[in-house]
């Protein structure tokens, strides 16, 4: 939580946005709340986006909408360029019923027509000559955005518009992928290559593993940067609680390793309250309006909706025997970052 700026609010909003790898922007109010949880007197994200142009709105990790720092667009487009483009994947092309000519038109004509200024979906579809660009899901525009040839523009009434970003040069893929992986590990680690693949949108964990920087060390919970391992060993529970909005980065991106808590049955897929220890991604209480069932019991709940799975009514501290059982489940390998310390809340960041 400290690395996520959730134990003490920061003063620099743009520094926080860089630290946590952007803000999810599926819902703009959630982006604002994500910033408010981490920054004292947070600025209006709409001001940063449309007036100051310190941020850009675009499709990024996993093909989801994000607000990224404008000066970091070269970083994320450079990392995207390390993946095989969707337009070169036969399954994707067949799914969208595109011909080779359609693909060429998509990649060349969209940035070309946007040189004259922002366009709505309908106007863009007409100018390019691809009717499917009218789709509200933007599935055909994502490959263009990944190349850095399209970002969102201020809407025209209820109509979304798109524009070209200011000219920039993407970072070399090798440099960009290492930096993106470092940021992910220091804010969301320890993490496995599977965690990195799931977060960024890799087609395979093996490919994500090649992004892990050479200085990273492997703990029993996954990869971490050397300084972070030392910080995890030195950390102690602080009792902080933060209410987090939907799509918050901490909730979405944190690795789901139940060994990091002595009460794994309390972990849920979208917790409404985050707490540094002992749970890695927070607590969800049955009394909360956003309460969700523990993942292990979800299937049983659907079969018997009248009998929701049991959950502790309050985030009480784990017993000594529970902590001992948690620490016995695994043993450290290459570092001293142990299950016992994390289960006791001593390895929480």
C-alpha cells in the first residue's frame, strides 16, 4: 500500500499517475476517485486531460482505457510494439471479417484523416471507409492506438471524438519493456510472469517473462526488485484503511497469491476495502454494499443463491495458529521474503 501511495497521500498527482502506471479510465469518475485516494487536494483529471494536456486518454494495458501521462506515451507505445500486433493475428482478422486491404486501410487511413483535426466515430468511419469503425467498443481502433496513432479528443456533446497525439517517437521495445516491467514489479510485486502477462495483456507468460529485468530476484511469491525485497522484510503493519473505487489499480493489478495471507478465504476478486495486512488485496465485509463472495466459494454460491458463502464479519487479526499454518505452507527460496512475514503483515508494501 505504501508503494501505491495508499498509506500517505502524495502532493504530486502526475508523479503518482506515473508510479501506478496510469489511471483506469473506463469510468472517468473512478479515475478521479483513484487519484483522490492517493493525492492531497487532487486536481480535476478532466482539467489535466483536456485543458492542460498533461494526460492522454487511450487504450493501453489489456486493451482497456487508461489515462497516461502525455510524456510517457512513448514508453507505453514502445512496450506495445514488442507484442505481435492484433492486425497480424489471423484469428483476430478473421473474427472481425477484415481483408488484407481493410487492415492496410485501417492502419494508414485513420492517422491520415485525423491530421485535419478530431473526428467523431461516425465521421471517422465515413472518412476511412470502414463502417465497422462506428462500433462503440473501439475494437478496430485499439491496434491504431497501440501504435500511438490515435488518442481520445474532447467529446462533441454525447459523441466521442478521436485525434492524433502530438508527434513523438516510441521508445525502443527492449528499453520500454524493461521499464514497464520494473514499474509493475515495484508497485504490484512480488509478481510472477503470469501476473505480468495478465496485467499487460501478453499472449503468454513465457513472453512476459522475457520482460523481467535482469536485476530482479525471485522470491517464493514471484519476482521483485532487490530494494523492494529488503523493504518487504523491514515493513511492519500500520493499520491503514482506504476505500477504493471500481477499477482502482491496486485492486485490479495486485497479484492473487493466497499464500500472502493467513486468511485466504477472505480474499475476493473485487474488494471494497483495502488494508495492508494480512490480506494482499484488501478486505470485503458482508455488511458492505459492494461485498463480494470469497473466490473459493463463488461457484457454490451461484448454485445456492439463498445461502451466500460464509465470511468473517470483521477483519480481525489472525490467530497464532493460523499464522503458523500459513508460514508452513511454503519456504523461501532465493531471498528471505518468507510466507510467515507476509502472512503476519510484515511484508506488506
